[in-house]
C-alpha cells in the first residue's frame, strides 16, 4: 500500500514541473487516492506477471533461481 502523503508530495511536484494545474472541482485528496489506486492495481498486475516469469509459468528452474540467489550473496560480500 502506497503512502498517500508521499504520493501527494510526488504528484504535486510532478504536476508543477509539467505545468499542469488541478482544475477547480477536483479534490486534491481524492485525486491522490485515485492515482494511488490506479498505481496499486497496475503494480499488482506487474507482480503477477513477474511471478509467472520468475517461476517459469509454474515450472520453476531451481538451478536458475539458485544462481539468482548466489548473485545476491556475491553482491553483499
């Protein structure tokens, strides 16, 4: 779940940098909530797709996964 305060700060800065003004009649907090929900839904789909890829569509290549884990171990030494 996204931190709404952080997202609000991000959105306001990005909108400002892009020269976009929030129209009257659009509540800033509701805009933040709508953006968060949109992002969270997309994020969940992205996670599902990556799960399928990482675990080779329910046929995991455990040797490949062990190599990925070993890469992490090498980085942390």
